[in-house]
C-alpha cells in the first residue's frame, strides 16, 4: 500500500496557495488582493514560504498518512482492525468508500523524510502558472513569463503537479532522511 497523504496535502496546498487564484500576498495595489489572477516574483516567494511552512506542519509535525485498499500498512505493519491500533495512532475510517480508506495521524517520533516537502516546494515554484510558463495562456496556447494566470491554467498546472509529484513520491519513492 502506498502512502497518499503527502500527495493529497501537496496538491491541496498547491491549489489553495497558487498566487492570484484565491489570494495574492502582496498584491499589485494592496497588501492582500483576492482573485485577481495575477502574480509577481515577490508574491511567488511569499506563497512559497507559506507552502513550505504548511507542508512541514502537515507532513512532518502532524504526520498525515492516507492509505487506500483492502488492507493497509504503516511502517511495515498491517492494519486490519482499527480497534486494535495502539493509542499512538488516531484513526479515521470512511465506511462508504468502495475501497477502505485509512487516515493516520502519527504522534510517534520517527526519522523525518524531507523528500515530499522539498519536491513539493520546488514543483510549487516551477509550476506556478505565469512564472516560467502558462498552459493554456491568455493569447496563445503556451505563454512564457506572463505573470498572469487563469482558471484553466491553474487546473492544467495542478494536473501536471499531481502527475510529477505522485510519480516521484509513490513510484520512484524518493526519500531524503535527516537524523
């Protein structure tokens, strides 16, 4: 079973913190602007710092893990009976899902895996619509360095982010441990 927690957290934060979609800090005319579909280098820096802080909280401090399938594993141990888990793990099971979905929040101290955090931050910066490229653009199918965005571009960039992030974390299984 693969741990989908980092993928879920990273994609949700990518959507919520894309500069110009919901909020832009700092804005062009005010400190905070809402839904202006524009960005700037400073706002990408601020949103990247917020992304880094929030993904660290959810993945390293809280330790969100999501497992899907008939049986779930955590640290090599199979979880079959949610009532027999030790009190170290708080468990939430969704009963109306065809496959069993298990959300674990770990309070156990373990070696930190920084790969999901670092890969997420790098992809967040590189795939922010309007910074390096925007697909689709306003006037052309592909625009470079326009510092503007639109809803379609955010959707396409989110799909690209999800695909690259999921492959690196779940398929290639990149890990960066610190002691």
